[in-house]
C-alpha cells in the first residue's frame, strides 16, 4: 500500500477512535444526567406529597390549581391496605407494580420501574407514618420517554457529527499526506528521468531544512561523487586507449623496418650484395634492440601501474648516484663530461635501490642524450625539509616553457627530431618510480642553456 494511503488510514483510525470514544462518553454522561434528573424529580415530588400527607393538610391542594408543581410526574396515595386514596395525573392503565407494597412493608422509601402503555416509568414510593407501621404510602412516577427521545435525537446528531468529522479528517489526511509527499514524487520523477549519461543532473530540493530535503541533498552529493568517479574512470580509460594506440604505433615502426630488411635480404641482397647484407643485419639488430628497450619500458610502466610491491631498505643515495654516474659516463664515451658531486655527508634514505638507480639513470641518460658534444652533466645530492634530493643538471639544449609540463606524459617527446630513437617513456617511468616512493620529480630548464631534473624522495616512504 502506498505511504500516502497508509498515512491516511493511520490518521483516520486514530481520529476515528478518539471521536468515537469522545462521542460515547458524551452520550452516556448526558444519558445519566437526563435519567438522574427524572429520578430526582419523581423522588422530590413523592417526598413533597408525603410531607403534605404527614402534615394532615389534606390532599385537596395537590393539583395544578393548588400550585403544586408536578413537573411531569403522576402521584398516587394509598392507604395501609393498598387502597388508592388519591390519584393525580395518573395515565390510563397505570400499574405501578409492587413498589408501594415494599415501602409499606419496610417503612422505607422504595423505587423501581413500571411499564405503562408501552412507556417505561421511574416509580418512587415514600411511606408516611411511623416506620414500623406506616399508615399511607405516596407513589410518584415519571416517564423516561421524553428523555429517551431527546437522547435518541442527541445520539443521531452525535453519530452524524462523528461520521462527518471522520470523513473530513480522512479527506484532510489524504491531502495533507499528499502535500507532505509531493517532494518525494518530484524527486522520484526527476530520478526516473535521469538517464545513464545524465549524472550531471541534480534532484530538486524543495526545502533544504526538512527530512526529504536533507535526503535529496545527500543523494545529490552522492551523484556528484559518482560523476567525479565516472569522469576519472573515463579519463583513465582514455589514457589507457591512447597508451595502447601509441605503444602499438611505436612497436610497428621497428617491425616495419625489420620486415623490409628481411624481405630485401630474402629477395636478393643475401646472395648478390654482401655489403648491403651486412648493413641490413646491423639495422635489424638495432631495431630489435629498440623493440626490446621499448617492451622493457612498457613492462616497467605496467608493473608500476599494477602497484607491484617495492623492495625498500635503507640505502646510501650517494652510492646509487655514483653508480648511475659511472654508467652514464661510460655510455657518454667522452662526448660529454659526467661528474658526480659527492655531498658533505652521506644521505641515507629508505627506497627500492634497483628502481631508484633506474630513475637516476634515466635522468642521466637524457642529460647526456640532449647535451651537445663538449657539454657537461652533473649529478649532485642534497637534503631539504627532511627529504633527499637528487639533482641532474646539464648544459644541453633545454626544454621550452610550453613543453615542460608535458615531458612526463607517456610517449611525449618535446622535439621528435632530436630524440635519438627514444620512445618518450623514460621520464614517465622515472616519475612513476618517484611517486611510488611518495616522492616526485621536478624539472626546470632554460632553452639553449640547459636543464635540471630533481628526483625528490622522502627519507622514509609514507606507507
Ligand atoms: P625520450 O625517450 O624521448 O628521451 P623521455 O620521457 O625520457 O623520452 O623524455 C621526454 C622528452 O623530454 C624527450 O623527448 C626530450 O624532448 C625531453 N627531455 C628529457 N630530458 C631532457 C634534457 N635533459 N634536456 C632536454 N630535453 C629533455
């Protein structure tokens, strides 16, 4: 059953029960007051006549002309044997039963009811004379009928009133519940209208202060969080798609070259041109080397994305920098100088040695790669704000301001004509390594003068 009807039913039941209880109480209180009034009148009339009889004044004045107020009662005065001495306003066929007999027998007032011509009468008997031997008895009676009639009318009016009030309260409760639940209707309609791509829509808030308003605000908050989460997911998917497309493209280039050389060798060179054959085999080896490097870089990134665990231990960062410098110096082969500036005191930090060595090597390789012959590359260490900083500076070509924020993107090459075969993954890997340690990489550069890359590592990873 809808909440609206349940609320209506509940309110109607409660109001109905209260009305019926009130009505019944009112009816029975009125009834007892009216009937009590009849009894009081009959009793007081019987006593009034009894006093007259007792005073010996005679009963001649007990009539309307004598100023006696009957107030709707009849009066019968009987002698010691029950003989009727006087009857005033007695309705035809009145038979008051044995009430008078009891009063005579006991010498005390007696009361009862009598059916006279289909009407019920209240009958009250008062003995007159000494209690042990009363000489007379006065009986007064009054019909319940007028009171019953009034009560009947009163009951009907009351029942009709209760019925009308109940009906009114049901209608009122129905509309009240409808008005209270209106915002819920609006919210569910808006929610139903929301499609899969409509996460930017928000539910209407009718009154921010009430319960439904607060619920709607909470749902809107949830929608905002969902929207942001979906946007992040979409962005990640887009990056993934771009990455896959770039990776395929990067792998296809050496593959095309290899298959071209292989076809040439197969078709004629291997038999006809030993010189050409030699060059082709050299090219094939170079291209396979490029492919291997690329695949290794891709694997490194994939492992980093998966969040494979770090093997961290406390190491001397200086030793790592020195080792990377030595390798870079060998690779530079005298083209540029590679110098390691040892710090005043050793800098210990907790990190994965192999990964940090790889990051430092990437920075050094780039520095060597993008520095003209005769230039210099310097790797140094320092400590700042409790963090270990590894700086790699070169006197190379530099990076323009517009390119600086982009060079850490996967497959991004600032100047493809000068990349020397790099796929644009080195800095992405280095940044991923820094971030997996809770650190970062910063770059600054002056085009034409040189660049400085800084690998920043917390002395102790946060987790
Ligand atoms: P790549 O394989 O192309 O070197 P990286 O991710 O290592 O890829 O670098 C991205 C780009 O950033 C490079 O293509 C180059 O243009 C630029 N870059 C990186 N290091 C330096 C540097 N020391 N001096 C000048 N340019 C650099």
